[in-house]
């Protein structure tokens, strides 16, 4: 079963360009060569451009572990040090496959 996760975070005022650059770097790296990642969608809040959400769908636990251990993921985290207002907020989801069942 697929693993569906979001990572939310907020840039500090004055750090928007650094955070946008880090998100763009991570997105390009994941999309170019991360087997097992079905979807990687970086989102920026329209009403609050300092707020970001990464929507990720992985094939399985191994694919998520590979993503978390990849050099580009580590570089992303290191590049955000000092540029975030707070930390990351992670949520995990399950797909709704049947409506009205039961």
C-alpha cells in the first residue's frame, strides 16, 4: 500500500528566496532519480507565500526510507537551517477507496 505524507513548514521573513531555492532543488532531484516516489508535489500557500507543503506518495516504506536517506534530502534539510520559522510538521494519510462502505 502506498505511503502518502505531507511535510509542512514556514519560511522566516527575509528567507523566502532561500527556501524557494531549496524546494526547487529538492523537487528537481526527486523527480530526476528517485525510484519508488510516485508523486512529489511542492506547494506554496497562495494567501501566505511563506508557508509550504510537500505532498509525497511513496510505493512503500523502503521507498520512503530511500527518499529520507538520499543526499538531496539531507542537503535540503541542511540548507534550511536558520531559514524556517519553526520546524517541520509531518502528516500521514490513507487513501479513501470506497465511499459509503459498511
